[in-house]
C-alpha cells in the first residue's frame, strides 16, 4: 500500500490497479491459437484495461476471445470467472436468461516439443485445459491465458436513451442475478476496491481529485455512507453479482433497445443485489433528462423479474452515488500513475462527476 501525504492515510491499492497488462504481441496470440485452439487461424487485437485480449477466428466466422491475464489476478479469481461461465451456460436454456460467453477449454493434447513456451495450466494431465501457462521472455512468472466465446452484438454505447431501453437493462440485471442466485465462489468475497459497498476505501485517494469542492462533497457523502448506509446494507438480500454492467460490458440488439449479451465477469463480488441495479443504472443515468426517471425505469425492469423490499429500494440511490464516487476517485488516482494511458482511464470520469454533482444535492435533501 502507498502513503498519501495529503491525508496521512495509506492508499488501498488493489494490485490490478497498478500492474500493467502482460507484454503479449500479436504473434504470441497467433502461436497460442495455432497450438491449442485448432481451426482458429485469424487473429486481431481487442481493447482491454487490465489484460491483453485478442479475437481469434475460423474461416466460417466463428470466433473466440483469447485473454492473456494480468499477473496481478489471483488463480482463484481466474477460476471464479471460468466457473461462472460454465454455471451460466448450464442455465442458458429457455426464457428469462441472459446470454453470456461460453467457456472454451484449450486442446493441450496438441502441445509438443515445438511449443516449449506453452504448458497446461491445470497440471492434471488431461487434454482439455481450462487455462494455459504461456512463458514470455524476461517475465518471471508464466502468463495465464484462457478463451471464451466471442458474442455478436453492438457495443453497449449504442443503447438508445429511452425508457424501454433502461427497463431492458434492469430486466437483464434481474435475469442475470436470478441465474447467479445459486452460484458461490470464495473469490467473490475478496477485498475489492470496485465493490460499491467498500466505497469508503477510496478516501485516501481523494487527493487525486482536482476540485476542492468535489473532494469536500465526496468526503461528506462517505461520512454518511459509513455511519448510516453500511449498517443497513448488511441486512439486505445479498448474493454474487456481476458488479459492472457498464456499456463496455453489455451488447445490444440492432435496434439498440434490448440487451444481446453480457460480458466480462472479472469484477464479480458478493454484495446486496441492489448494487447490481445501482451500478447498471449509474451508467445509463448520464442520458439527457431527469436521471431519477432513468433509475426508476431500471428498477422497474429489475422488479419485473424479482420484487424488491422497501428497505432495498430505499438504498438504491446510496449505491448509485457510491459507484459514481468510485468512478471519480479511482481513475483520477490511476491517471496520475499511468499518464500515458490517461485518456482511456479517464474516459468516463467527466460524466460520472457531472451526475454525482447533479444527484448530490437531491440526495442530501433527503431523496435517499
């Protein structure tokens, strides 16, 4: 942990926030694909903040995402992400389920002396491996790599700003939580800086927020959160949730009014289920108009699948602000440490700041 001279407090630095993606080249991805994913010949880079990702494709157009995992991700977290894709695939049939990528094991039986840099990850001697270990020159530890299906659909940024779309986001969140209700994994109980219920952990990072007024507002919000909100959250229905239903992690249909798929389960945590609603809504509430109308539509969509208690509804706005505070403080802190990638890191901070400022006065007047 790092010391913050302005506050005298230690900064709660999760390793994934400060560890660079692994130094993987296109030819490395092509080599792994050729070795263990037969038929997937074409390879193209994909964007990613923590990992190095590539799309590998067959001649018939079928594709996989090949993920070279950040060295700071624990083996337990990797196992959790593989386990949840298997869990969701087993529950993907019939109405009322959201589409998620399928997990694609590697064909380790194809590894020969021609591939000394690629090794089975599980070490159990089986041909089908959930992940591989790829040895990179000048990197001490092998890079973990896994693959999963590449879902078709438009980026979540193409979602239309309309009540039926916000309702669809809430409905999908409710459907996903229903599918996850009986999923459990120890890694979901880790200490995690992007857990909205742990938002008070960003307090030592507030020195990176440039505006003194915004720092003061965030600090005042955190005071109330720690004193009043956290004890109440502990009594609410909780389960493992996706925890990051942002436009980056959803796919939408051609009309932009419904979800076609949900991606990236790397931020999963065990938390009150209303955090799922609040986080998803916080990204949609930057649309023009009254953000509380957006929140109401998302809540209504969720409740079309699973009813909320009055206590849950009372604290949804608290957790919307919690996620906005995280989106203000954490990227500001990271951008100071990775200035070369600052534009990407800060891509949504301005929208989060504007929404926080708009909601804060109403929240402090008693909207909560």
